[in-house]
């Protein structure tokens, strides 16, 4: 079986245009799915030329991965801001909950886009490799933050910090899937149970 290789990053693109293109791709995938999200659609929604997308991203797969890359960057920044300044277990838990709420608070289109790309990764080894690496980076970063808090005496962490980070991310993933599959479900009781489980892991 051929080894998976990561997708090369796109050429440097001015921040404003890059943001417009990435956001247009995210919106298009949520509305039309990946198959229906052509460069023509994305270019039109972003207000740029189709040629510009080809020049900077080359393929739709590269643009899709850039959507996830940017979301991972935002997630790491949210966790850094929230967890690094926490002085208690409650503060750490509040930061984790806020990061999750920020993610889902951007609306179902954003969440659907992520899972559309995750589904595509099951059939595209390049995207699978890139998603695995991005997921690893977020998990390691959160693990480092938890380790630092444990070393400072803020947390009482018996588990390996990276394993604990992976479990916390899995809780968030599970809640997200429940929300997508049961839109009318009251998520609050599940959130309370998830926070209780996280507290048992960290306190």
C-alpha cells in the first residue's frame, strides 16, 4: 500500500483574499457538499478570479485542507488563551467548554464542512494524512497545556497529558456528532455530563 503523503501548503496569498477564499469554500461545502463546490462557485462567492484559485491552491483538495488548517490554528489560539491563563480546574474546564462553544457557535455550516472533509479523507490518502497531522498538532498542543498546568499544581493529572487531551477532544467530537444527528436534542445535559467526566480526569 502506498504511504500517505501530506498536501503541500498553498503559495503565499494576501491575508484578506485568503480569508475570503477559505470562507467561501467553507460556505460552499456546507451548502453544496464537496462534489458541488467547484472553483467556479468558490471564486464567484469570494469575488476573485478562478485563475487566482488555481494559481494559489492548485487543486480543490489543497483548498479544502487549507480550510481545516486555518480552523486548527484558531482552535490552538483559543486553547492557548483560555487554558494558559487558568488558575484552577474550574478555569481550565471553562476554557475547554468555551473553545467548544466557539466552534459550534459559528453555526451548523461550519461543523458540516469539517465533517464533509473528514468523510472525503476516508477516500483520499493525501487529505487523510494532512488531517491526521493537523489533529495530532492540536492534541499535542492541548497536551502540553495540560502538562504545564499539572506541573504548576493547577491540575491533578494521573493520565498521560496527550492521552487526556485526546479523550477531551473525543468528548467534543461525540457531542458534535450528536448535535448533527439530532438537531432537536437538548445538548445541555450532555454538556454537564461531559464536564463532569473531564473534571474526573483533571481534578
